[in-house]
């Protein structure tokens, strides 16, 4: 049976080769979603080790945070961008789980994330969710949850308004567009909890600021933020 399974897998890989979401090269046996070389070359920030990192500084004075970090540096034209775009736009949801597990391994090394009660991914509006078919941040949160043994909430923090792309907007304009977008459905789930708010890429932090403000207004005791990547 083992040889039949092995033969079937080899045949499927021949007919439908699995490619790395970073460099688009053929994956070898045992590699999933991303090749060993791309994993080795990931530009880690080590922000989880320093409370005054660039992500935390960007949110100083905007949110009373326990901790904030992003795992990787994001630059256009890199394999990190390829991986994130594969996750967000090409239905490569397994890439989100890979990111989440890598992120969890770093959070385990930081004392600031050792008493988490609940993981909440940044939600998509229902229209965008239906259009895309999934929320990429939920897959990142799933990988985190599996490694950290912390439950996820995906139905409580809601995005009640659809917003246009924020990519080319200034920071203040982004926040003005986002500040009333989110709501909490059941306050008791987050009351007096340490919440880990999870996103894919942090740019100006406007979306996380709006999400975090909503959570804190609903009784969250301690708020931490973690993202896959940080775009300087």
C-alpha cells in the first residue's frame, strides 16, 4: 500500500507539479507551499524580541498595546510579496497556515505573548469575503492557534462597512476611513481577555488601529498585535 500511495503521489506531482509560492520553482518531496531555500532566505525582523520595534513605534500614541510585531520585512518584487500575494489572491490558503506556524514559533520566544486568551484575525467585509472566498488572516490565525494552543474567534469582531483600497492613501485619511468600520457582536467573549489581533501585512497600521480601538472599547484587558510582514 505504501508503494501504491508513493506512486500515486509521484504521478500527481508529475501531472500537476507543486510550485513554491515564493520563487515558483518545483517543490521537492516533503516541501509544502514554499521551498527550503525560500524559507532559509526569509527576511526575519526579530521584532518579537524588542518591545520598541518599528511596528510598536508606529502605533505609539494611537493604541495602548501590550506588544506589537511583524515577522518579516515586506518589499515589492521579493519572494515575500509573492508568498503573500499567493495567499491573498491565488487561493493558496496553506501558505497562511505556514506563515502562522512560523509566527507562533517566534511568539513563543517572547515573554509578551505568553498569556494569550484568544486570537482574532482582522475580518473582511462580507462582500469581499464572498468575492475572495476566504479571509487570508484566518488561515494565519489557524496556524498560530495550532502551535500556541490558543482558541480563535472569527465571528465576533465584524467589519460592518466595506471600504475601498487604502493602499495609496495617507495615514490620516486611512484612519478616518476605518475608524467606524468595526464592531464587536458579543462583548462577553473579549471582556477582560488578552487578545492577539492578527493581520497579514502592516503598512500604516490604520486597519489594526481601528480594530484595536473597537476591541478595547468593548472591555479587552490586554491587546497584542502580530502580523506576517511589515512594509516600511
